[in-house]
C-alpha cells in the first residue's frame, strides 16, 4: 500500500501574543522544526505595514493636493516623510506597530480560541471510509472543509486583519500540518479497517473448524482434531502480508485475539476438553520459526484463559457425575412411566410436561433449547413415550450442545434403555421412590383429581408404574372428601336449574322487543360460563360439611346451592337491567379515526329543551315564582353562565319536589355536574336523559378515580365472585348507567371523556 509519510510534520502550532522591545507584537509559533512556510510567516510579520492613521495621512495629502493625494500610496507617503519630516515619520511608525499588534492579537485569539478547537472537534466527520473511498475524494473533502473554516475565520477577525500578509502566513502554518495530519489519520483508519476484516475472517474460519463432529456409526462425539490449527495460522499470516499489514506485532495480535476468543467460546459452551486441546495446539504453533502464542504479550491473554478453563472444570466436577447420571436415568424412568398412558399433549398433566423439561435439563441441554425439545415429544409421528426416547437420542447427538450431553447419555445408555423397558412392562415398588419423587408424584395426583373430579387415587394408581405410598393415598382420600356431592340429584341438576331461572328473565313478556335477541344470547353465554361458579361453590361446601351426619350434610348442600343460584340469578338480572337501561350511552357509529360517535340530542331536541325549560312563564294561571330558578334565569340571559354547583343543586331539588321535569332536563343539559355525585343517576332517571347527554364528572382524573372502583367490582362480578352489600350497591349504580361488561364500560368512559374534552 502506498503510504504518505507525515511523521516529520509539526503539530498544528499554538499561537501566543508576545511583546518585544518597543511594544511590537508578533506571532510566536512553537518551534517544531523549521520550514520555509514558517520562515515566511516570520518575515511577513516583521515587514507588513498596517498604518491607518487617516488624520496624519490627510495632513500630507493637504500639501500634495486633495485630488492627487488619493492616488498616492501609503508607502510613498512614508518614504516622503522619512526624507522631509523625520519626527512625523517616527510618529507614524509607532502607529503602524500599534495597529499591527492589534491585528495580530485578533488573529492569535481567533486561532487559539476558536479555529483550532473547531477544526479538531469537527475533523472526525471527514474520516468516513464509506463516504470517501480513495485519497482523491478525501483530500477534496479536506480542502472544502479548510475553505469553509477560512470563511468563518475571516469573518471573525474582520476584513482588515484577514487581508494582511500576517493572517495568510498564520493560516498556512495551521492548515498545512492539519491537512497532513488528516491524511495520516485517514490512512490509519484504512489500516484499521483492513486489520478488522482479517480478524473477522479468521474468527469465522476458526469457528467452522472447531464445530463439534459426531461419529455417524456410534453416535459419539469426535474429539477436536487440532492438526489444522497451525496451517490456518500460517495461511492467515500470508494473507495479512498480502493485505499490506507490514507490522509483525499487529499480525501476531490478530492471531492471538482470534485464537483466544475461540478458546473462550469453547469454554462457554462447556466443551472443556476441546478448549484444552486447542490451548495445547496453540503452544506449539510457529510462524516463521517463532512461537507466536508463547511470547510475553501472548501469555497475558492465554494465562487467564487457562485459569478460566481450570475453574470451569473444577466447578463441573464439584458434584459427583455418577450422582447426576443416576438422577438423569431415574428421571427418564419416571417420565417414561408418566407417558405410558398419554396419547397427546392434552392428556398430559402440567407436572408431566415439567418433568420432561427437567429431564432434558439433567441431561445438560442448554436452557434455551428445553422448551423446543419438550414440544417435539408431542409433535412427532409416534406416541409421546416413543417420541421422548427419540428426542433424547437426537439431543445427545446434537453437535451444538456441550460435551456433557453426549457423554452423560451414552455413558448411561444401558440404564436409560432399562428404564424404558421397565416403564413399558412392570411397575416400580413404592419403596423405591425417593422423597423428591413422592413430592412430584403427589402434585401429579392432585392435577389428575382436579381434572377428573369423579375419580379417586385408585384410578390414578392404574395409570402409574408403581404402587402409591401411604402418604399419597391419604392425600387422595382427603382431596376427594367431598366427592359424594357428585352423586346428589341437586348437584346433577345445577345446569338445568340455572337455565330455568335465566330463561324466566330472558323470555319475560315485558322485555322490549329490541332487546330480546341480545338478552337471550346473553342468557345462554351466562349459563355456560357461570354454572361452573355454582358447582365450585357447592363442592367447597361439600368438603366443609363432609363429616356431618348425612341428613344435615345434604341439607347444607341444598341451602348452599339455593344461595348460589340466587346470587347468579341476581347477577344476570343486573346485567339485563344494564343492557336495557334507558340511561346508557348510545353509539350510532364511528368517525374516521375510529372514535365512537354517540347518539347525542339533536338540534330540535335541544331547542325544545331550551324552550320548555325556561325560568319564567307568562301563562295567566301559572305562578311565576315556581319557575324563577336563579340558575335557569342566568341561562336565559347568557350562553355559558358560571353558576356555583350548590345553586344548581338547590334548584334541582326544588324541580324534583315540584315535578318540573322540563326545567330539570334543561338544568342537566346546560350545567351537568362539576364533580361526581351518585345522586346524578337519580336525577337523570327523573329527567329521562342518557349518560351521553349529561356530564357527570369534573375532570379526567376524577373520572378515572371513581370508575376504577367500579372496575374492581365489575371484575369480581364477571368472574363469579360473591359481592358484599356495598359492592352490590355499586353494581346497581353502574348498571343503571348501562355498564355490565368491559365493552359497555369503555363506551361509558368514551362518552364522558368527550364531554371533558370540549
């Protein structure tokens, strides 16, 4: 690669104002080696006259003649003065030094404070290899960058200083080294890019070389053959030289980084023997007759790797492998036994699935792979038990898994095969179960009894390959203590009784026709979802009274059943009341943004409300005092009057007392409520107004706070939980507003939010 030598170029100079004898200012440049450019700067700073005392010049021009004087240069004037008026010439020389000092100070301050920091800060944007792919385009960009900086620099110091020879000299002394340094940095970045590419290629090559290999005949892992590692290093050395990496230390560093990184990856994967073999091979690899991995620099990297490998190996050996293998083999036996009577995933218990996953973990499979292997047990062509055996073998032969997976499986293959044989042919003695096994099996028994409420531990035992120990039998007896209820006629008739009660509501002849279809559909869905709540409640009661005499026990069950049916009937009736409520918000469609559009009062309806609900009347037989409500009198005079809520509430109480619904309706429409008041529902009911006609909350925060309490009750209600008296009162309140499920709740929130957004 062609190189640009910039080592001997000086750093960009720092400029400082210096005072010489006589008060003369000059640019002092740090001497980093002389060059012609710097000599020129010194020369220009001493001979550049910058006198601008126009009062003195005009005195000379007066002697020459005003018109001709404008054609005479400053230098000619100074030359003439030196010959004719020595005193005046000395005065002008002092002015020249002052002006030159001033301009030089401007230049130095601008360079030190602004130019150099800005150029250093912004220069990194030029070192973009994707944008500038060759020296020509890069140097063009640098020139444009420098030109832009000159414009900024000249604007900062002013035209007079910028056009001086001193400014030009200083500028050249700064930009020359800057351009050379930038070119050097650009070349350095290209070198780094080449080196990174070589390192990346070598890493991929080593990763492919060290992939685990499985013997197709025996299924066992083939140990890593390290013979090719030396050849890879030698070939990479040649490729790096051809790529222009001439520094031997850099080439060695790339080799060391890539090889050590691959060893670290083997350790992370649990392939300790392969990592050890690779480190041993690195110890004898030579490049050009020199051991590149045994140098002092290399040992600072390989020594920590050796320590890490030793630590990992000791940790792996902390627990006796024979114990781990034994637990793994026992786990295979248990899973095989559990799967013997399982034909699909749906038939497996949650603990069955957990134990399958734990078996793969005990084998040593990485955690990220466990769930996928469990899925394969239930998705293959054979029965789950057969699939389990096949998936185990496939995991053992997976080259991407740690060595221990293959070793643990094939070292214990006889025990594993024996376990499958036992699971398929004969039961295990209960005494052979460990405490951990009994704990796991008891959870499986519980899951079985929950899914099969009419069965006992005796039926469960027939699905296992062992006899249940006494503690599991006792658990099973206690768990099914209330199973007698399943044989009671009252329990068997729960669905029928609930259907009858719901139909009485859904097919009520007083139900408005527009709601018939919806309510009957609700009844069917409610019966399907809520019958289970009644059954669970009765089953809990059955366990509670199981030890009572039969007559007392059965009566307690009947009482509990009636109470449960009453609660569910009341729950459904509340939902019907909410669905058919005249006060619920009505949606007539949705706008372009998907927001609901509500069935608000029409203009004609509003006009009628305003007309009928006036504060005063001229009817001959009416008592005007009955209609002189302060709040409505203000509404007669102003479009949006501000009326205290207390005044509005007082007027409404009188309207209700006198049964003046027109005025009440107008008051609700015009003023709504400035804060939530449960009494508002009663007022809406008397005025026959909807939740989308009256504002019920003062602000969004209040809306959220109040309705969050409703949501808690709504959730309990929809999940079949029993409600307290206060919760039932809350349900009655929001039911009147048309709320009975999540959808109706959101409709109400949207309707009230639109009021608050106005």
